[in-house]
C-alpha cells in the first residue's frame, strides 16, 4: 500500500538518539534545552517550552490563562478531538464554531456568533498546515477581553503574511507526532512571546518544581526544591529532543518537497470535475501537512466509496478532518451553525503526501481519482 504519510527519518536521527543513550542522560536535560531554543528561533518567537504532546501544550496554555470551571472556550469542531479535549481537561466548556469553506479554519465571522459573557478564550487551529488569518480574530478577541491560543499542531513551516505561523502568538502549541512534518515520535512544544509565561510553564511541566531536575542533578551542592503550585508531568526526554534537532535541520527541505508534490497534485487534478484541492490562502503559505480534496455533491462516488476504490488500487487515503461535535463524547455540547464543518467532514479526503513519495506512486493516486471521475488516466 502507498501510505498516506511516512515520516522522513534516517541514520542521523538514529545516531542522535543513540548518542543520548550512550551519554547516560536520557530524561529532560541539555538536549531539550537546545531543542527549545532552536525551535523557538525557527518559528520566530522568544520562548519555547518542550512538553510531552501538543495536547499537553494546549492544556498548559489554558492553565496559564486561568481558564477553569464556569468558563467557555470557543474551538473549531472541524479539528482533531484533542483541541476540544484540552478545554474539558481545564474544567471549562468547549463551544464549537464553524469554519470557512476555503481553508477549513475558524475566523472572526464564524467565532463572533458563539461568543458569550462566559467566553474566556478562543483556540484557533491552523488546520492541516493551512494558516488561519489570525489578525482579525485577534482584534475581535482583544476588543472583548478574550485570550487567543493558537493550535499550530500541523503548522510548522507554514507562513502568515510572510512570517512563520505563531511568531507573534501569546501562546501557541505544536505537535511532533509522526503524522506531522517534524517528528520526535511523540512530543510537543509551547511557544510564547511572554518570558514570564514561559518560566511558569517550565515549572508546571515538572510538577511545579522551582528547580528543574536537570539543574538539581548537575549541582555540586545539595538542592532542596520546593513546589509553589500543583503542576503536571509534561516533560520531554533528551532522546526525543535529539531526534527533533536533526528533524529541525530537515524542515526546509521537507516543506519544499511537500509543496512540489502538492503542485503536482494541483496540475494533475485541475481538470477533474467535482474535485477541489486545498491550496495556499491569500494571506500565507501552507506546509501541506495534509493534502485534502473536497468532492462535489455530483461526484460519481461518495467520499467513502472513493476511499474504498483507492484502497483497492493500493492507496491508503484517509477521511478528512473529523467533526468533533458529532462524537459521543461531545453529545449535547453547545455550538453554532456547523453546516460547513459537516459538509467538509463528509466530503473531504486526505491523499498520500510524504517526502519520499515517488512520481509513480503519485501517478497511481491521481489516476485512481481520475478514473473514478470518469476520466482517462493522466499517465
């Protein structure tokens, strides 16, 4: 099967991980600190705090903002369920907003109708690496005294108005899951423009300890730590960070290759009736973390039927982004009109896209879609 995604990993990552193992320091330590600095510099922000996942970075962000019981947090339903879950973990209530049809992202237009006096935060997701137009949304939140958190899980390497996504975010959360461009196996990062928030986040990720475990073990004198507040165990390991440092060096090549492959999809699918492919928005560039297409109502096959046809041809595609409000876990949660979310969820699918995808493999994907639409193969 042609996989929908395959991480770009090699001997450099293996050697980096082995080097950490040989050093004897495998927990959070110097490699994590280096990875934090390098990653923050790459996305153009002052402070990076490495954590165990993007979900924990989102939860930590809400905790830093004081979000809790009685509060509402607006999130897109058109997102992986973790975006809503972190709100529940904080003790607050997720309120689902619709998204724009073009890019699958929330906007000030879709968020404003679901704001209430109980809204304390909004989480904007740069869905599948397509940058959301954060500026107008940030102004809306600022005028209402509402915090804005950026879920940039998929967005490393994407740009907004010529700058890296998240570069001016008060709080942004990133994922290093294998489905993302840059992977550490599992893991995440919290970035912030506020050094005080970063310092508190570093304490909170390590049980609220006022001295890091690394600093304590490296000290030549006894260190008696204290715990000023209840924290969490959200640490990253040096093994993960060592892999992340190698991956960070590959990032520009990853983005370039994915954009080349996406351009190939756009060209080869351009004349297929009833197929709309994701593309760059006017306000930025996507890293094409996922290449998704939307099928029109009159396409000869349903989305699920096309997934089956692709599977029969040896292509492992995926259903598009989920609608979280449809999941049993969120039955009855408040939301606005979600017509666009439901349409995109029902009619979109994700086609294979990864660094080492060959021309022949891409041709197999495209020809299968073209035949399903009643056209000749492109090759």
